C-alpha cells in the first residue's frame, strides 16, 4: 500500500550553525513519501545560501522565504499553513534539532495502528539525556485523557517540544492558527487540546534530538521555571475535559499552591525579578485567567529567604552554579 504522505515543516530564523544538520537528518529518513517545507522568517545569517544547494538536489524540499518578519509562534503557524492538502501527517522539526533516520517511519506506523490516535510521541534525547519515559513498555497506544491526567497527578510528561511529536495533518488544517499565539507554552497546550477525546501513540525508542544550549530555542524557557506554570495553565484550560469534577477541583488548588511557591522562590533567587521572567509568566497567567494571591507568594518568599540565610553552604554553591551558567551563556 502507498505510504501516507507526510509534511515535514521547519520554521526558522537565523539558525545557520545547525540548519544543515537538521536538513540532512530529514533527507536521511528511511521513509520516503514526504515533503519538506523550510519556512524562512527573514533570516539574515546566510541560511538561504545553506538551503539552496539542498533544494536544487531534492525536489521534496520547498523553501519559502517570507517578506514580513513575525514572532516565533506566528512563524510556526504561518509555516504550518503551507502543508500539502494531501498529507496525512505533519512533523515539525525545529531548525536547531534533528531526527533519527527511522523517526518518520516509526511514528507513522504507530499512528496507523489505530484511527483513534491523534498525537504521536517517542523517547527524545535532550543534549546528553533521554527524556519522556514513564509509559508502560509493551503498549503503543494510550488513552489521551489518562496520559494528561498522569501529568497532573504523577508528573508524567511525555510530549516534549514540537520536534518530539507528530500530528495528524487534518487537525493542523482544522486550525488556521494551530498553536495558540496568546499562550507562552503553546506546544504543550496543543497536546492537551488534541487528546481530549483521542488517544496517544508512543514509540519506545529515541527518535529525536533537542538542543538546550545558550542560543537554542529552548534555552531561555529553561530559566523561567516553566513547569509550575504549565501545570497551572493546562489544568485551568483543559482539566475539566480530562478529569472528574472532584479531581479537577483538588488539582486547581494544588497547582495554584505550587505556582505561588514557584513565584516566591524565584523572586528570592533573583530570576523572578527579571523582565523576561515577569513577561513570560504574566502572559501565561493571562491566557488561563489566573491572578496570583500575593500573600501566599510573600510567605513562600520568606521561607526561601530563611533557607538561604540558614544554609550558607548550599546558598554559596547555588550562587556559584548560577554564575557558571551565566558565564557559559555569555561565552
């Protein structure tokens, strides 16, 4: 039978140091029936010169150079609107990441196992570590509701970045703006949305590589303590669809407490006072309609401050680690 047609999409802006590795990983796929859309958000670093020789040699590549510069999420949505009407699946590969040769074939096979599958994931390598484990071995298809529920109740997170998952193209075409541009964690948010009444297929094999270096797409988010905000935001936006009423009410309370603790701790440690942190969290709270209670935040800040004062050794080690990270980023 004809393999389902796959749209591989790489939106990018000034990622020349990694772009060739990304392109070559897609062209090296064991799966052959795909198009490769490279969506250029007005890059100025020579990315076009990197792409053009590949496009000249391989007709599956569609290079689109846009005239108007937009923000990152808008660029992703603009790129996804270019996918072929004939594609059955859509695979985003971020420009500073790459995928293993069997990625498309294994993800498509997992999706084809059941019409109920809406989202496909796999183990992924982030720098030197493997992530997204925790689902039982021996099974390939899981209830979407249960996978989402386990995130809130057990901390199980198996979605990763857009590079780590595959979507059905029909769902991408259903939404003119596939990712919610008002949401600062839009790639995770869409996973919870897609799985409200559908299943999640998972490949127990490392299929993707994601960078977290200083200049990568994900580096800045890692500094903003995103996980308490993600738990709060997703349970408020999607919890009713995935949880029983009593469980939803309990998790609304516990995620709010966890978020207050995160805010208080990060304020004491300094990162919570930075412009980027405040902007990121303000946007996340707005998109889920949450206003923090500053009394509990102050209480958690006091506890964190006392911990710093009463444990000078651990405080000094923490400061030293932060200074080393900053010096590494500057280098």
